[in-house]
C-alpha cells in the first residue's frame, strides 16, 4: 500500500513518529496518530504544509457546522 499514512510510517523512524505525535499532543492539535501520519506522508511527497493546515482547519469547521445542524434537527424533531 502506497498511501501517504503508510509511507510516513515506513519513511519516518518509529521514534521520530512517536516524538512528532507527542509534540502534536503538546500543541493540542487534536490529530490522531493515523491522521498525523497521513499529513506527514503528504508533506514528504511535496504537498505544501500550509495548504494542508488550511484544509484541516476548513474540514474541522465544516464538521462542526454539520454536527451543529444535525443536533439542531434532532432537537427540533424531539421537541415537536
């Protein structure tokens, strides 16, 4: 499998990946190990890290908006 996450796990020594994950946790990024590995793999393949950060932020905003809309719809259903 040549997916970016698998590639990052193979290219990045285990200790380095652990250190990057620990740093991610200290910075409270909210990234799990798999997502971090995928993002590292993409940057290793030449994807602009700032562009990736912008995409992650936008996906989080969209996800939060979707969850809020679903909660609102569930509340409206339960309240009728």
